[in-house]
């Protein structure tokens, strides 16, 4: 569960022997309240329990509360057919999988496609799947562990249990992007680009979150 490097900028966790994350810009930035509402949705390929998701969320968000006075309220945990795959593709997209190499709109495992399936509003929505996630950029496609939107009118993220990272880490990392962190780093930080996980934020990324409150 440690070696996966390279984070992409929507932000998407990209995998190889490294971990990668993808993040996307949302429109106009909006301030985050001290008690934002969140919802967890999971697709049919997630095989864990709802309690596992609740526990991971509680653990992941406790640091936001103690460090930034942002106390998330989990409104619900529900299955969602929107997160189901139309086809059982087993890897990153290509014309041999789903007959399309369009990761954003057509590929079953496309992280962006899945993220956009969730409704968009001020609620933080975390989608959880149990299969490969793909992110395409620069004409290349890579496995990712998660993808998130930067602050705006919607706060959506999708993560996968198919990689060897804890749900707590994935949620904490992607929620940080939702809260205004646009970069990664090599410091002892949740946003560490080399994915040496620690339960804290470096000064730069702490300020990013504080400035977006």
C-alpha cells in the first residue's frame, strides 16, 4: 500500500508502480461551511459493507475537524446504479475495451465519466467502486486510485478499493482536493506525491484548506 506515485491534475491518483490521482477544476469557487454535508454512494463492484464506508469516513474526516474546524456530517450511505459499469472492462481504456478510447465519456472504467454520473450540488459526494479507474491525459491512459473536483458548485470524488490504499487515505486525500488543495508534495503530508501516508497536512496545503473555508 505505499508505492504509487504521480498525481494528476483533476486530481486523479495514477497507478503504475506509483499512485496517481486526478482532479478537475469546477467553476467559481465557493466557501466551505464549518459543517458541510456529505454523502457516500457505492456501485455494484464495491463488495464491502456500508459500515466499513462509515468507519472510513469518520476516521478520514476527524483530521479536518481537529485541524481546520471543518466537521463533516454524513447524511447517507447508499448504493447507486449510476456507479455501475455498463460493461465489464478489466483495464484502462482502449479500442479493445468497450470499443472506445474515450475515457471521459465512453469507457466503463473512466474516472471522469463515473464522477459525472453523480448529481452535482453543494453536498460533498464520495463515489466508491471496486474496479479499475482510468484517467486519460496527453493521449495516454493510466490507472488511477481516485479523482476529485476542485472547489466550485459541486464537490464530487470517486475512489476505488481496487488499489492497495486504505479508504481513509483515499477519502482524506480526495476531500483535500475538494477543499482547495490543487497540488501534491514530497513533504510529510496527506498530499505526499510519493504516497508515504501521514495523518497531517504540510503548511502549504493546510493554508490551501484554511483559505477556502
